C-alpha cells in the first residue's frame, strides 16, 4: 500500500459541508486519500471517485477497501464527469472536490517518466491509454515550440537555451538523459535541479493540464446541484489564476458566492509533515440555492 497524505484534508472536508446522506464527486481521486476520508463520514451517501490515471485508481480501490460500498470508481478526464454521473446512476452531486497536484506515486514510479529521481522512459502521460508521450514531444517538436512551452508552463527564463540543447542532443532516450542534457545547458544555481521546471512544463503539455482545468471549470456547474459546493486545490500560479477568475465570473453572473475571499494555504504543521503541500492553495465556491440571483 502506497503512503498517501491528502493535501489540506480538514479544510477540504469543511468547505464541502458534508452530509452523511450526500453524494460527492472527487474529480481527482488519485490514491484515494480524499475519497476515503469523505466516504468514512457518510452513512447512506456515495462518493464518485474519478481519475484519468487507471493505475492510481486501482491503488485507490485498495486504499479505500474498508468503505468500498460507499464509492463508485470512474476512469476518465474532466470532460467525462457528466458521464461518470450517468454511470453511477445518480443525479447532481452535493459537492465536487478536485486536487490538481501530481501524486507522489506518479512522481516516484520510474516507469511513468514523470521525474528524474530514477531512470525511466519519457512517458509522463496521466492516462497511458492515449495521447503522445514526452519522448515524442522532445524528439519531434520544433525548437521554438519547446522553448515556448518551457517558458510559459515552467516559467523557466532559460527556456531558449534549454530547448536548443534538447534539439542538439536528439534523440533523447530517457528521463535521466533529458535531465543531464538540461543540466549541462544550464548548470545548477540553487537547490532546485535545473531540469525541474522543464520536466513540469513537458508534463503539463503532454497531459494538456491547462485545457483540463478549463474543462473542469466548464463541467463543475453541470454536475453540482444548486446550493452545492465546488472545492479546488491547486499548486501553480497558472492554475490558481484560472480558478480565481472563473469563480469571480460565476459570482458576477449571480450563480453563487465565493467562500474563500483569499485562497487557503496549508498550516505550518501540514507543510512540516508533508513538504509537497507547501504550494497548495484551496478555493471554494457555493452555487446559488435557487435560480440566478445577484450577490
């Protein structure tokens, strides 16, 4: 069983305003940390646990075996959330939770290719049944496209130099090969490995993470009942900005109220226990209980 620390668990549960008989959707079930915690607080209710990573979902099943009767698992991306609801045979949910972080399991499994902690294939796909791999991306993309992605998504100011080095070193064969190419092009200047931001940017492109967030924000109001809540935990400024702007847009249209005037962040204790949570930000929105209203 993989150890998993659900980020900002207490804050997420509080803002979902759980009811024992409620129906809830964990749009990013991952290893089941949030899913299991929600299910254990239900009596006749149900959690619909969705994830685009089939391997993570299987681990989530194992980690939540004690409350299996209160969970319906669904493999799919954010665009498929309405389909998940239909398959579960339920109406709209009382609350939706999405944790947009990459799990430690994904980062530490060498065969997934998300990190350079160990050598492995340059895959990086959340859903290994579809899409292009990072290997295809780095070996086939134009130098300018690579530079643009690394600069935009990784916020890496040395993006052009890195992209040039990647193109010259082709074919890039593995995670450690790519990390070495980047480190030779832009030597380490601080504790952060020089390839960290490049790997993050490539992962975001491979999985269309910005497009996925757009689809999540489009799907959420379609699957959450009036008066229900939407809770999203993000880890990057690009993500948080999208969520903040969309919540403001919903509020201006009279579709509900923003429950978090400023994003909540992890406590010092949580960051000490789980360093991966340090950049997390939680925002919550409550849909209007009836038709459109001004707030």
